[in-house]
């Protein structure tokens, strides 16, 4: 399976070295924490030291590695953008080389305005890029959830209701496609949704294709299990190292 192959990708010594020499700021919530746990597991297995520290913890203001913090409030994506910008503007990171902020799957509902969210997200990153020209800002597509299947989904359809994971994943797809269009050609995009949806099968809602989280990557239909953590963490580290190697 493609997912299994991705999980076996190796971080090279040169990539580990590049990562250790760069300060990466990561604003996230629970799925981001899953990814960080995957990063720590990969580093431990490789026998390398890649500091992963919470913002304002002792040592977070010095040296390279990943500095992270829980950004804003879930189900309030605007608060995440505001908190991320405030953290940078107050110079709490002491000049990050690379900065990322990620929405959570729970920030998207059936009635979410994906276009407005994408505009807010991209305008915030673009403004910060101008304010902090020495920091490489990276956009991240929104994480996904699985689509409900089995007897419960069948009963919902029988009652004229929509199984969970269809409508909200459509909103995420709309957001993600706008972010891909805005940042894809620049190289300033980590496509989390593309990684999460590998081997998940083909789904449509309202005659439109959607991406869904691969069931093999999750333990609760949204958060990442050990396999999902390692697959996503590997791809994120390789991506960040490629940015570091260019700078």
C-alpha cells in the first residue's frame, strides 16, 4: 500500500542536520500534537536530537528545532490566526526561520464559509510574510475526517440524513483547493490533506469529489494513530528540511 511505503521513508542525516539548524514555529491544536508525537518518535528511533519544545518553555528561545504552541480556540479559526500573528508580532519566537499555522478538522462544519476562511488564512500569512521577510511562512491544508460507513450510515441515508464526514469534508476540500491554488506554485504549501487521504478511496458529495481521512491512519475518525503520526511526521520533516536546505 502507498501508506505503508510512505511510513517507511527515511530522513537522511543531511535532513536531520538541516532541521536542527532551523527554528520552526508551529501553531496547532490536537492533530498538530499528534504530528509532533510522530516527529519525536522518528527522532528517537533515528538516535538524533531534534528539540521539540513548547513556546516559553526553558530553552525554547535558544537554538534550532521545533517550537510549538496551542493556537487560539477550536471551532474559532479566526482566533487561531489572531493568536498566531500576535505571537510573531510580540517576538516570542526570537526570529523563527519557518512558521506554520494549521486549522483543525473541527474548525469546519457543513455551514462553514470555506472561501472566507481561505481568504482570512491567506491574507494573514501574506501580511506576516511582508512583516517578517526573513521568516518562511508555510500554508497547511486542513486535516480531514473519515466518512461514516456501516449500519449507522445506512440508517441515516434511509432517514434522509447525511452520514458524518461528507458535508464537512466538502467544506475542507473547498478550503484546501483555494489554499493549493494560492500557494501551490510558490512551494510554500504543506499538503496535509493529500497525505491523510492516501489510500482512502474515492468519495463524492453533492456530485463533487471530496478527500477523506484514510481509516488506517486514525483511531477515532479524526486524530492520528501511530501509523498516521509517523507517515505525516515523515513527510513534514522532509518538507521542512527541503526548505532549510534552500536557505
